[in-house]
């Protein structure tokens, strides 16, 4: 059986087979991924009505790819007060937003209780709001900073109202690459361990992959394979999110961003390899809304959401600082030939437009 037939019949591909997919015709590859997408989701494209809050940019780490941290190139340090955060949450709740996504830098000055208290305040005042918060990198930082085990940190998150974890901090799992781009940050094994422990608590999470910097194609496939292996064990990943590296204002000095061809190939291969992860997100923040819509024909079935305010990727050049209007998002999905479906954070359908 040739590789194309193997994929069409739903059989799992190996590492070497996945790597060879980069060399086949782009549109043939897209057709293979689209076939899987249609079997799983039809023509539905999911999004949620959400708000990102990035409470602080003060960071103990010095990742070379980051333009958000205030410890190096960005001299404009800030740390939001709980009152400022609650004002934002009050506003978004009044407008029907259903998820608050809280991710920030590794601030050694705020304290573990600072995080836990704001989660509790939000959940107490707005119990219906879904709190997605703290990447595995943040969990690892808090664990080291405050002498607590991963289990203790995760249990405290649950006790104080965190509903699910985002997928950030995964970057690329290859340790040689990590050593170059984010030395001292959570390791790949630690990242996977934290998410496994989170899943064992009956909670869901996402998983990302930052690509388009110094990693190889083989590094990307290795990353996907490790995700697939853990998903076989826990089933806890809702969504895979390939994040396109942003080239501005950081220390990696990658001169040329990835081509659309390479981005779409990686999206399609992700859909083929990750046969056990139900959703593939073309995160419009890092790929632009137009390319994210094209990616819906290369295996992706999700765009993230309205976001409203985004600080991390926009600091590196992404055009995402002010989110996207709901009516505009619904309109461009329809105009691209897909059915817009508003979802909650766990992919339960709320409204089919």
C-alpha cells in the first residue's frame, strides 16, 4: 500500500512517512488533510468569543524568540493590578464573552498567591466564565520559584477556578533547539509531564508548536509524534496549534519569515499525523486571518476567536493587538465557503451561524 492510500484508509503514519510528506505536491497534500478534516468536522470552522489578558511582561527568563518580555529589548515593564484585571473581566462579561485566557511572563515579583487570588476572584464573581490560564512553562516556573511540586501547583489551580490550560511553552520539543532558543525554560519532558498530570485530573488542555525559526522539518515531526504518544495515553488535548514564529524585535534574527507554502504544508501534515487530536487550529494571530482561512482547506478546523486584545505576538510583529470583530470573523468564514460555528472552550457547539 502506498502512503497516499494508507492515509486515505485512516492508517497511522510513521515518523519517516510523515517527513516525506513535505516533499509531495502541495495540493495533493492539502487534499489528504482536507479529506480527514471533512470526515471529522465537515465544513465547520470553529471559533470562540474570548478575551486574552496578559497581566505582566516582567520575566525571569530570556528566551531568544520573545519580543514580549520586558527584561531585554522591551523597556516598558508593566504588572496589572487585580482591580485592573477585574475591570476588564467585568466589561467582557457584560458583552457576552465566555472565555478569559490569562497568560503572561514569568514574573518573580508577583507571587504565587497573586495568580491564585485573581483566578478565585474571577470565578467567584463570574462562575459561568471559563478560565484558561497558565502555560506549562508558567507552572514549571511557579513550581521552582515556590518550592512546590507540579501536582501541588495544578491542584491549587483547580481549587482556585482554572478550567483548562493553554498550550503555550511547548515551542519545539527537541532539546538542542530548546537549549538555543529558550535555555533554562521548562524542558520538553517536563512540559509533557505537566500536561499529563493535568489530564489525569480530568482537565483538558491545548498544545502548541512554534515553528519557522531554527528548527528543522524533522524537529517538527518529532514534536507531533510526542504529542500523539501522550494523547494515546490521556486523550486530554483538545487542540493542536502550530504557531508561526514572528520575526520582529527579538534575538533570533531570522531574516525571512516562513512562506505560505511551508506553513500550509506543516498544517496539513499536522492533521495527518495527529489522528488522535480532534482539532487543529490555524491561529490567525500568527498566520494572518487570510492564510488561516486558506488553512481551513489544508486540515485546520479552528481559528481561535475574537481575542480583543493580544500583547505577546503583536510585540513581535503580528497584526493582532486589537483582535478581530465578531461580525467580520463570521463574514470571512462564510465567504471562504465554511460554516462558522461558535464553540465554548471545550469545543461544545454554542451557535451555528
